């Protein structure tokens, strides 16, 4: 029994925690940063004011996680973010292909609590701090209402990934809110004050079929949306959750301090929408529907943005500028919304999305405060203009940047540096290489690991795919839209053979295209055009190309990108497709994807500083098959040497060893002149970096990526089994042997994922 005597005042219980890094904010940026830092070997306290992790991706908000892949609606091929965020998305696909947000919650929680170097504080809000000098944070104060405990969090380094930047704000870090003028950075897409300077919040609802008629009496506070919301006719019974992202409000208010006001207005809209759907009489199919869930906290888009030593701007995105200190990448469109949100007038688009031709790098200098010397910043609050923020703000991009911060904190602790000092040229390369080791992709950089024994090995394989033909399967498909087969350029002279079927005599327009940038996948340069006459029925079309002279005008012949064998739309023609799927090979189509403002071609009607180009995008499986085509000579781009080239995904070539289909027991062999001591082996697999892996609403055709090798055996020079992997579904697997081995060779035996998909490895490293 506890019996407390009356007293004048009591203080809450107080607990002091000391770590190397305090991360404030449990969204994906903070979470991925904390995990990255912890796995690198430093101690982390992760503190968040919510009961679950994930921020806007959690079951509290239910926004899907997206980044550079943009719903597969842009030209960013193989652009899913790497490292921890990739691990989370792949794991969610494996366990949760139907996109249940509650299951995603558990995956995030499991990953954090599985890390012994992380102390997790849920339901804990930061409210104050102490500084040892005007530019140095020494301690943070936080309070948990659930256990009535105050925490004093002490560390040499801090990271603000809180979304609104509470830590940066309290510390006095320089920040901005609202849009810059066109003149400040020369950003032609900078919005006017009439359009608005801030993006608002959104709040969603879910409905379900109750199997019987359900009535709905709206709360008295709900809006009559037919009077309040000009676009009320756009609401329907089929769209719910974050497909209603345009239920947005607050862009003309203080999106930090007016959040509760904004939430109430969004509740009024949501319950008014449901009243309209249930009671207007316009939706007889809503009779059995009932509300299943309405968000209790809004999903925030924009508030404070903190100033670093570099500010990302529109030109960085559109021109895909390279920076010496790039540590992450983005690729979502520049996506700005009118500040009036759901109350915008009819005729005004709910968003303006403008894409670049490929992904862009984000400099490390965007990830720390310019005036608080031990404060990292991560997530949507990084150093970016309002226009650039329109792209960099999305969750997968934020998570990728958070990982860079986590590794930067480790390097700072290891080398005794402050965040700004790490940006110096003599240090930044080390950070970049440490990130690449984790599977983090950084544009224009390769892993160059002097400790990797594979770099000193002689590499051979039981086979390497020499692709002579993508065999036809199923019925030919009518050309309702233009199609292209992406091909790695293995030879400047090659021939393809197609077999189109024509309903009647017609002509087929064929083009050979490349991208103006080797690592892009926007086919914006036409090298050759052919007009092929077709007879009725099956045709045999031989297309011979000699592209050496044409390429000299555009690209360095030593650094070729993909070629696009492009066939323009002709509804009188059917093309055969193949069930064969191969790492680094894709078909793309000139399609429309309105969800990301893709209407087949991006054509700004005024000079807003973005490019005009066509969209060529894959179809989601089970569609999106490769074209059935023959190659002369055989396509050779899949050699064993690719596993040591420092790239862990397709870029300007497949970057993978791919075994031959006919090889029943594919093997990769590493040989050294003398015995090597090996303790750790790292393998990278193909988990289809082109698949966006949206975390809510969308179901997916499989829970394991069809290209991913599941079973691996590793043998020493005595043909003894030293390690194995069973039922793999992840991109990167690290094997730490119980005891180091001495061996002069390693043999890595893999299995083909299926009869239609040959085995592939992206990268192998040994230490």
C-alpha cells in the first residue's frame, strides 16, 4: 500500500538517459535514422509523441509510403529507396501484401525493439532543452503522459525528425515557413501568394460493407459539403483512405499552432462527406456501407523547414544536379497544392505535379542546422526551398535521408566530428561509402571498399545469360498504346526480330531511342526511325541497328545507358509478349497515370522551369511482360564480373550476374591466389527496385519478388558447406560466421527463382 501525505507540490518521476544520439520523432525518417545508427554501433534514444511508429505511414494516419518510384508513374526505373526503408517495405510486402496498416505498425515496432542499441520512448513529448553554449544542445526534456515520467535525455548529438521541428525550434535553429519568391533562388515554379505558401493537412476515412442496411445520422458539427465544398461531386463510394488525399485544409493557417483547428475543420468535412454519400440519395450502393475508421490526427505536409549549409532548390531537382556530398536521392514530382485545399474552386487542380527526367541527389549539407552545431535535421524539415520541398517531403525520400543522418552520427562519434565538419571533402567520402555498404543508393556513386576481399578475387560462374530470345507466350496483345522494350546496350551493332500480327495491311512505326543521360530512363533522344510495312497476319520483322555514329553525338561510348526499342501505337496490330522476366530487363509503355499527373507527356504551358518529355512506364504485374523478341547477336550484359562493380541495382545496365536458364545448378566462384580469412559475407539480391510497394490500400500480386533468389549455399575450397540461406525474400543478407574460416575459394550456389526467372546476384562482398 502507498499512502502519501499531503504536500504543497510534487514533481513527476524523473529518469535520465544518456546516449550517443537522441532522435526526436518516430516517423520513418527518425525510425530509419535510429536503426541505421544503432546497427552501426552507437547508442540511440528514439523519442516520439505518438503511441505507434511510422508517422504519416502509421495506422493513425494511413498514408502510403512512396518516394522516387511515384506509383510507377514516372520514368524513374529501379528507383525504390535502399537500406533500412527498403528492408521495411520488402518485409511488409512479404507479411502484408494486402496492405493492412495495423500490420505495418507491428513491422516497424519489431524492427526498432529488435535493436539492442535503441531505447524507445513512445507517447513522449519533447517540451524543453538546455544548451551548454548558444550553438550547442546539451540536454532535452520530454514527458510521457502514460507513465507520468519526465525524461532528461543527454547526448553529444541530436537529430530532429519530428515533422514540425520542435527540437530545432526550441534550440533557436534558423528555419523558414512559407514559400520563397521567384527571385530568391530563380525558381520559376515558386507560387504566388494567391495560390498559397503552405501545403495543408489531410484526414481520411475508411468504410466497409456491413451486410445489411445501415443508417447514418451526422454529428451536428459536420459540414453540408454540397454548400461548402465546390468539388463535392467528386466524392464517391469507391474511394477512401489516402486516395482522398485532397481532403486537405490549413494552408493559409499556422500549420504548427493551428493544427487542432485544422483537424476540427477536416472532421467537419469528413463527416459531411459521409452524410452526403449516405443520405443524398445519389449513391444507392452505399445502403450497406458504414464508417469503419476516421483519422484522429491529420497527416501533416508542411510546416517549418530548417536551414542547413545548403538549400535544395527547384533547379537541383529538374537539372538533376550532382553535389560532392550527395548522401540520398529523391524522385517524387515537384508536388505543390493550392493552400485552400478541399475548398478550392472548381477548375483549380488539387495539386500541381511536375516531374524531372530522373532521380536527383540530396546533399549532406541539407541534413544539419547551420547554426546549432550538434543538431541533425531529417524528414520533411530538411534544408529545402518550398518548391524543392514539394518533392523531397514524401516519406520514402525522408526515410532515405534519415538513414544518411543515422550513419553520419556514427561517423561523427567515431571520428570526433561535429555535423558540419563531416561535410568537409576529406571526410564526406567515408560517410558515402559507409552508406553504400548498407544498400543505400546514391546517384553517380559506386561502392569502393578496400576491405572487400571480392575485389581481389578471380570471379567465374557456371554460366552467364546470353539472351538470344524472349520466347512468346499467351495470346498476342493489341497495341492500344505505344510500347518499348528496354535493352542494355551490349553492342553498338545489333539486330532484333519481332513478329507482329496485323488485322489488315498497315504500317508499324519503330524507333530506337536512348536517354540524354546514361543513368536516366527517359527515352528523349530518337536515334533512328523506321516505317515497317506489315501484311495481314503474322509478320517477321528484322531490324538491324548500327548506332555507334549516332551515339557519339550524345553519350560517351564507354558509359552507355539503355536503348528503347519503341513501337508506336497501332490498334490494327497485336504484339506477342513473353512470360520470361530477367533482372535489368523491362518493357515500358506510353501510358496515362492520373494519380501522379502523368497524361502520357509532360507539357508545361508556360515557362515554369520544368522539362517537356514523354512518360514511358511499366505496367504492374501480372501485366508488364517483356516483348517477345529475338536478338542477334545474343544480348550479353549479365556477366559474373558485375557482382564487384559497386552497384547493387540496375542503373545504366543490369549490374547483375544472371545465370543461364539452362544451368540447372548455377554457381558463382571466387578464387584467391592464397588462403583468405573470412568472417562475414554480404549478398545483394534483386527484389525488383522498380516496384513501389505501397503500404496501404493497394494490394500486390505477390508477397515475394519474382526475381529474388530464395536459397543459397556457400562452400569453401574443400567443398564443405560453411553457410546457407533459406527462404530469402530480402535485398541484402549479411552472414556472420560463428568462426572465421581460412579458404582459397568460395562457391556460391543459388537456385533459379522459377522456370521463367533465372537466378541473379547484384553484389557479393567478403570480409
